[in-house]
C-alpha cells in the first residue's frame, strides 16, 4: 500500500488534532480553577471599588503572577481584564487609575517570565516593583506621593502575605 501526499496530510492533521485535544483535556482542571479564581477575584475587586477602600486588598496581582508562572501570560492577560478591569468599571467607581493598575500589572508579569529566583524572593521583588511603579505613576498623575507610598506599602505587605501563605499551595493546585 502506497501513501499518497493527501493521505500524509490527513494523517498529520489527525495527529495535530489529537495532540491539541490531549493538551486541552489535560488542562481542564487548571482551566476550571482559573475560572473559579477569576469569578471570586472579580467579586472581591467589585466590592473593593464599590466600597471605595483606599488600600488594595484584592488578590489580582498575586494571582496574576501565579497564573503567569503556571498557565502562561495569555491567561494572565485574560484574568487581569476579567477580574481586575471589568469589575472596576461595573462598580460605578471607574477611575483612570484602573488603567495604571492594569498596565503596571501586565508589565510586571512580563518581567516575571524570565526570572529564575526562588519563589518567595521573586514574589517580594515583583511586589516591590509593582507597588513602586504604581506609587510613582499615580503620584505623578493623581495624588500626593507620600499618601501613595503609604497605601502601596500596605498593599506590598498584603501581596507578600498572599505569596508567603498561599503561593506554593496554588502553584501545586494548578499543576494537578
């Protein structure tokens, strides 16, 4: 039996589709966890903006770094838009600062990709970078630097706490 070119094309197409389905099915638990965390974080962000809490208690930055390290930057982009940006708009407290958080978050996540530090060291460095950039940009565009620095130091502590207490657990859950 001789294989024709068209037979080889169909065989390659079949192998590619089978591989893609295998990868998708293998990621279903991670995708379900991603959806659950996105919904929960979106609710927390909505409440944070709705009640106009000055300190960012939301786990958006923390989870975006975890998602980048486990699922990739594409999922992080989707997560930050769905869980951080859209709930801020729906809260009725939309401010241009939402764009600052969005852009700085995605920028720091891109920086995190090539880093090869220990997990907690990387978390502290990235949290410090995130808080510092947000404080500088917001103080230039909106408010007093001292106030921004104080608020972002508290947010830095919250992010470090999230990484310290929940980081390894979530990474292991995503790697199921």
